[in-house]
């Protein structure tokens, strides 16, 4: 009996030693679960996140260290409730403490280190520290974190239906045209590849596409994709996205399915300069057209002044003046009178001889000093230095 009792005591001691050894091995594993997950993700070439502590109370802080991210990339760090790394942030950013979030930029090697204040999320724990890119391609990483003193509730049960997950980075295809430059609604196609990680097929899934401008909350719109994704299969999803007319600035396009945000994609929309050019031309053309119309109306309604009658010409009629040039050897030939209609008629009929019309003398000439006559015995007009028969006057 003593031999049997000794063997029993040895077996109990051996089992106790083994239990202690297993407990000592499990304690560091549990304490460093986040580090192990981060190491595995880093080894796989995916972004990884490490925390200085796995639990902290409100008002404290935790140091977040990341590696494997794209160089010079802007990241956002948040504490989110109702989330685990295997299922992600179930409620999207609505489950996160957005007011206590912090932004950080990775260095040239894709690493970063920054303190994050501990804030209670709007949803109960289990909680995670969610790190996601703000610009460029979509990338995210979650790490288990416990907010001390915060409410803890079990996660909602997963249904046996299919569950979709994003397999590749999302992108926006398409470009704006001339109409967009003049204020037409900008439109793009949200393209991504999803996989069915559930146990049942997903047929004609209904997605929610949201667009947000700046810090405003997204406005969701339901869109149904026609098709079936079998378990373990993947499919390429293309959903149209359209903004309001004249929209410009930095927008964010989000995709949500079954209450979970699957992807977010930034979208920078250029300003429609054609609208500005149109208003500038309108401000120049309209005043000019109004001015022209006003001038035309004034010209129509203005009273007309009576036209002035041309005054009678009281000067001498030069039609009857004929120049009489002296002959070289004798008296000048008498001027020939122009034929009048009566003279021409009489000459044609042979009734009488036409009368010779005499040219009336000009009032400032007298018969003595007529420049065309030979009264002074000269063939030309008298000169100042030439002697005259009448003498000086």
C-alpha cells in the first residue's frame, strides 16, 4: 500500500509541475498576443501595429508603434469598441472614439511611433486600436486593446450566411469631361474585389455607398450588385458614385455591407472653373447689351429736329461769265451766245435769225478798265509798274 501511495504522490506532483509549466508558458503568450499578431502580419508583408500596453484606463495613454506601412503616408489612429482583429470594426467608424483619434505620418521606411490618449468608445468592449490610411490606397490594421472600467459585452453572433470581405485595394475609375468643368455632377466607378469568407452563398448583395466632404458624416445610398458569390469565391464589384452638381474639394467614398465598413477611398474633385468663366463673361456681356439697348431706345424716343433749309446763293452766277481772251493781232472776237431753246427752234424752222445774247458787264468793271478789252491799248491787264494814259489816281 505504501508503494502504491508513493507512486500516486509522484504522479500528482508530476501533473502539478506540468500544469505550472503550461501556465508559465501561456501567461507570456496571452500577455503578448498583440505582439504575436503584429509579428505574423509583418512577416506576411502587411502593415503591423504594436502597443506599449494592452490595457489602460480613461485619461491615460498608450504608445502605438507601426511598421510595414507605405512611406510618407498619413494614418489615423482610433480606439474602437465592439471589434476584434478577426472581424474588424463591425460598426464602422461609428463604433470608434473619433474625438480622441490622432493622426500620424510614417517615415521614409514606413514606420511610426505616437502616443494615443485612452478614450471610451461609444460601443462596449471588446475593443481594438484601429489604424487606417487616410490618403492613397486603403490599408488598415487592428490590435486588441482593453479600456479599463469600460463596459464589456459579447459580440453579435455571426449568422450562417455568407460574409464578404475586401481582398484588394479599392479604386475610383473614370475621369471628368467638359461638362464637369462647367458644373456637371462628377461621377466615378468604385471598383474592388470581395471574397465570401462565410459558409453560404451571397446572392445579389445590397451595398451602402457613402460620400462625405471634409469632416462631415457620410450620406449613404443603397446600391444592389447583381450576382452571386459562392463560399470561398471572389467577385469584382463595380458601383457607380456620383456627387452633386458643382461639387469640388476633398471627398471620401465609403462602402458598407451588413453594418460593416468594407473600404474607404479618398476623392479629390477639381473646381469647375468653367462656371467661374461663365459668370465673368455674364458680368461683362449683360451690362454691354443693356447699354446698347438703352441707347437704341433713347435714339428712338428722342424728338427729331427739323432739317435746316439750304440758304439761297446770293453770289454771282458764274454760268454766264465767259472769258474773253485777246487775239494777238486784233480786237477780240465777240463772244458767242449760247443757243437757247427758242433760238434753236427758230433756226430749225428757218423763221428768223437768232438774236445774239450779250454778256452783262460785271459790276466792279467799267468799260474803261475791262481786262478783256483794248480800251487801254494793251493786250493784257495793266501792271503796277507800267505807265498809263490817264495817269496816277
